[in-house]
């Protein structure tokens, strides 16, 4: 048995999240909420909630257009949020950050604007472990441009099988789009190495960072990728905001995604001149308050420290893995050497939806389903899996309680 340090984060971060103080009513009793569905979305600290209220209470105005004080303040704070994101992921320039609704929109945008670089007969390479949002946009592009899709397989540990790919590189591959962190297996893919090898062949590299940026220190320059997509709501910010990082030299040569206000420099009846980056990719009124709140979330996370968050979550996950592995008939899917705080599992003779529902009766929020990764489920010959996913505000005691309830379930269904 491994000794796992039950180190706590130095600040009592739980107190920063009002929802984590909430009690749920079960059988006329109040019980604590144990929120273990963080891969779906994370909770919001009071500072982020306050920032949203402050914006709409005192600052609300549209950005980039007004000369009045409110408009100038909103613009300054929106652009400051862009610089906070830039710093958070180690981008070289603020204009490399395009605000989007989230990872899904960022990946759709990328697939759309890269269309001109994919010709008939070319190949788009993704992995077999992708979330639907890093699969369907490429299916659409491949179909439109008569290109083919190829998939990097994964092994029984949920790790990508890369040797064959890089030893026998196919020069028809023009784009590689892969997830940094798997939302099913919790695998953290060796994205820097993948990017370096793909770049040796002149291939464009796109990374889905939805499950990695909230948990790890990201440095896009160190990774070297061309595009990196992130959702704010999975890292303490509200829903409806996220971003696409794109290398300046790429964004500068790409066409707009959507069109309308803000993305133009000048417009005639017959034609238009498009704006500079990043505004060329931000048509219409953006989610101003969302971006500012994302900036607040980033400052909050940075104050705790991403390295500290990662270390704490690693201990918590190892602790949970060890405890869960002791439960008879419980099978964990994903055993990668480098992993995040996502654990997918099934229990013999108990449907994943029943696991989720019964745990909910005990106040424990987990997820069951195909996790927007139906091809992964098909390869595993499953229709669904139960999944727990932790964030830095989860505690070892919550894992103990989860494991106790799983043992009870095991006894009940025996
Ligand atoms: C790996 C991965 N990619 C992309 C997404 C899509 O993120 P969003 O729904 O925030 O756009 C998710 C969401 O769960 C995810 O886990």
C-alpha cells in the first residue's frame, strides 16, 4: 500500500465557495453537498460571483465603441482579462487570445478557419479518445474538403499509442488535433512531445485544453502548439466564456469565423476590410462580463498557485484510486502514468446511472453517461460509465465518504 500524503492546501479554499456550504435535504435531514462532478463544470468562488455583480451593478457598457466613462472602463477591464489569460497560459502576445463561448466554440472556430489548408486527399489526425467537440468539427471539415480522418488509438491504460504514428508518419496529415487531458480516462497526454514530432513534419497542431488548463500550469510556448482551446466554466469562471489561443503568425493569416460588428475595419456595400487580430475573430458584442469574470477566476487560481493545485489534486486522486480499487467488482477505466483528477469506473451488476442516482441520495454529485465520448465507450464495449472528478476544493474526507457509500452499494447489490 502506498503512503499518500493528505496534505491540505494552505488556505481554507472551501470557504471561498458559497455553494460548498450548501446543505441538501434528504429524508427530512440536512446533509452536506459533496460535489464530485468538476470535469463537467466547477463551482465559482465568491470573488468571481462578486465581480459579475459588480460589473452589472456599476460598470455595464459595451466595449470598444463608446467614448463615455462606462464604455472605457468596460473596454479596459475586458482587455485586461485578455492579458490575464495571456499570462496564465504563457502566450507571447495578448492578441493571441480570442474570447469564445468555450472549448466547443474555440474548436469549431479553429476547424472552420483552417479549412483552406486542407485539400482533397489530405488527412486530419485526431485521437480515438476525443470529446465530441474535438471530433465532430473535424468530421465536418473532412467531409466538406474531401479529406480523410485518421485516429491515434489508445491502449488498455487509456494512453495514446504514438510509436507507430511517428515511426511511419504519413505526409498527407496536415492537421493534428488532440486532447491534452482525457475527460474519460483522466490521461494527461504528452502534448509537448506530440507537438514537437508533428511539427517536424510541418503539421498544424491543435490542442483541446478543456480538462488540462483548469488543473495544470500551462505554457503554450513551451508546448509549442499552434492552437489551444479552453472553457472558463471548468476553472471557476462562469459558463459561456472561454478562449482560443492561436499563434500570432497563424491568426494573422486566417479568415474570420463569424462576421458582423467589431470584426471589421471598414465596410462598403460590396465588400469589407477585416479587423486586426484578435477582433477579427470576435464578431458581435462579446461576453464582456464573462471575460472579466474569467480574469478574476484566473487571478484567484494564480494566487493559490497552479503547481500547488496540481500537486494537491494528484494526492487526492491517488488516495481515491487506492481506496476505490479495494471495492470488489469495481473496475476503473484509465491507468495512465500521467493523469488528472478524473476517475471513470463501473461496478459489477450496478448500472452507472443507478450508482449516480443512489449517490445523489447521499448528497454526492457524480456523473454517469457516455461523457460526450461515444466512440470511446464503443471501443470499451460499454454504453456508459460512472465518473468522479475532483477539484482543489475537494477534501480527503469527502473521498472517505464516497468510498463508504460505494461499499454500501456493493453490499446492497450483492
Ligand atoms: C475534453 C473536453 N473537450 C471539450 C469539452 C467541451 O467543453 P465545453 O462544453 O465547455 O465547450 C469538454 C467538456 O466536458 C471536455 O471534457
